C-alpha cells in the first residue's frame, strides 16, 4: 500500500463516514467525499477533504468522479441504514442499496481501484442463539437492511475473484459516541438510536425515553447490545487498508461486552448528572434480545484494540458533542431546502 493514498469515501458526511474521513485526513491521506447530503451533513466534512455532492444512482455523476480522481481505495458508507424502515420499505434496501453498490463496484473495477472497504452490519446475523458472534456465526439477515449488506458482501466477493479487487467487510455492532475532541458527532433525522435519544431526554429536548420491552430473558429484562466507539470503528477502517494488499477479509467489530438498555440509561444519568424519565413500551419487532461481538480475529490480524471501550467514555463523548452542538450540525436537508427557496 502506498504510504500516501487517495481515498474515496462515499457517505463521508454521515456519522461513521465523517469520523473515518477525520482519521484519514489526520494520517495525511487525500480524501474525496462523495455524498448526496440526504442524511449527511456538509459541516461534518473537513476543509482538508475534497467534497463532491452526488448520488451513486447516477452513472453520469460517477463518470465525472472517476474521471477527476485516481483512487487507491474506496470506503463505502453511503446507504439507507435503518432496520425498521427496511421492514416497511424493503425496496429502498434490496434495490437502492444494492444497485448503488453495484454501480460503485463497476466503476471501481473498471478503473482498477485495488481496495474497497464496506460498512457492513451485525444485522447480517439476525437472531443468533450463541454469543459472542464471530465471523463463523451463520449468516441469516434479520431484515432487508442486513440482507442488502450481505448482497453487497457477495458482490465484493466476486469482484475479488473476477477482477482481483481486494475488499474488507466490516460488520459493526452498535456504533456510538463522538469524536473525542467534540467537533464531530451523531445527528440523524429522524433519530432512532438509543444513546442520542437518551441524551435528548437529558438535554430536555424530549420528555422521556421509551424502553422497547422489559420482558426479555436478560439480567433486567431489557435488550443487551455491544456499543462500539465510532473513533474505534474509524481506526479499524484505516488499519484494514494496509491488510488489503494481501487478501480480502471480513471482521466483526465490537467491544465484546454487552449492556442492557437500562444500564445505558443509568450510565447516561451518571455522565450527565441529569434526570432521565423512562416509559416502558412494547418490544420493537425484529429486535434480538442480545447481540455481543467477538472481535478476536480483527484484534489478532490488525492489532486493533479499541481505545474507548467503556460505555461511560462513549456516552461522555456523545454528551460533549451534544452540549457543544445542541441543534446538531444545523444543516438539516429540509432546512437547506428552505434556505434555498
Ligand atoms: N431502544 C429503546 N428505545 C429507543 C431506541 C432503542 O429501548 O427509543 C433499544 C432497542 O430496542 C435496542 C437498543 O435500544 O435494544 C439499541 O437500539 P438502537 O436503535 O440504538 O440500535 P440497534 O440495536 O437497533 O442497531
């Protein structure tokens, strides 16, 4: 791998993508962000990176992009990524996510890009009955979202076999936290993730957090998840680029520790010093009771070792960002549209 690389980051204005862009820029790489800003935020892209607004559904946009740059690697984040939405509208996932990735892979192989990293998901494993989940756990996607990522993993498998494009598929567990220096964070609209919602309650923006079911077979009846700091995910992406000189790979990324929804809320109370009101609601369809990663393989192969493994630090960083940016990036797509009118 050349020491200095030109890296295309699709979805680089989104939550995990923007943290990877920051990590790449910090390590001296040239970064081109390609994002349609439907969910991403222009303000999350640093000045050091080149920003191209565009859509993977448009071959014309991709022709311009690949004509203007020669990429050493692609990190692919741009996608629809909500499990619940995918259960209501599978086409958005099984069609849009997959067709967009097919377009990108076609341009990547035509232009002989040697390395490709896919943002994949623990949802690939559905509802496994054995914990922790390692790379040999049976794949049985829990939703059209997970299925779309699995289909893209298979597309990449064949792009390696046929064209020799090496790829890494990184299956995240629950991405959380924010950049330790407080300049990047999580800002989804609508927000559906537990930690930002809990912090909204702490900040007085929502009256209470609804716990989706308290009758699961877990220590306190609420679901257990493996929360992984977004900067640790970013670190894994940058490390894996070097490994791709030799072979394609797939890794599960988590801390190997699970916390219940109640434990997350309790930790958020301790970190923020605020009251957080709770309501008990119904189970959310499709939620597995427990998801915990085994990341032994990525630790052994890449020397990856999460820098911020404890939940308190993860929530602390997310809270820091929240307090500095009470309205998020303030570049909400609808707000941009209103501004343009
Ligand atoms: N959760 C909850 N209330 C909410 C949002 C999430 O109880 O308002 C629970 C959800 O059921 C899951 C955990 O929090 O057990 C993490 O959910 P999230 O949507 O953040 O991530 P997921 O595990 O779905 O990827």
